[in-house]
């Protein structure tokens, strides 16, 4: 079986440098609602040449994933699943004090890793969701997921433990393709 992972296209969104807990939540919602940049024809053709015609296309329910899937595979039916949504980062604390964006992101991810109750879709939940996704895709010879960077990092660690093979160099960038085989 081949599982192809494609990170969504670049989002048209500008983050500020600092936020308080309320404005950070609003910024995350704004990012989730933002459009993506158009994907050039050469990139579309390249990605389409890599993804087998018979591959089922799965996306998250987030706008950036759905729009990327529609631009890349306009003639294919796509299945959108909440379980493929990016792991949200919620404020790690409630405060009117502004803190740097990197702090909100990093501390939120640390809380996620340790299953802190402030992060509602915690690591235990996401790992169970990924197990269910892998059961779903195993029904097909080829599957393609258009999704999200942090989510894919979690999934790739789980795939490696389950005996899947893939090559990846560092950070997963927009429109990167990772072919996984078992």
C-alpha cells in the first residue's frame, strides 16, 4: 500500500508578533478561515504525476486542506474528515498580557504533548484518531491525504513504529509530498 501525504498550500495570513490569550485565539480562528494562495500549473502537474489515478483523496475539514485538494485534484471526489484536522493550539494560559507568538505556539504544543486539559484535542485523542484513519486508508491500495504539518509529524512517527517506510528531510513545508509504503 502507498500512502501519500501532501501538506496544504500556503495560507494567505499574516501573524502578528505578539498576542494576549484572547487575541491569540482570534488569530488562530482567522488562520483557519483564511484562503490559500493559488497553486501554479507546474506544481499541480508535478503533484498529479506522483499521485496514482486510483488514489482516494482525503482532506481535513479545514478550509486550507479542502481548497488545496480542490486545486490539486479538481476532477476527483474527496472525502473530508474532522479526524484529519490540524491539532489546534489553544492559549496555554489566560492573560491580558501580550506575549510573543512563538511562546503561544511552543507552550501550547508542550501542553498538548503532556495531555494538558487546556489543549482539548490532546495527544491521546489525536493518536487514537490517527489509528482510525490508518484503518480507513488500509482498505485502499493507494490513498492520499492533503493535510497539515504538525499532524503529519505525529502520523509519521506512528507509521514508522508500524513498519512503514518513507523519506523526509526536516520540516514539512507547504505542498511537500511524502510517500509512505508498507
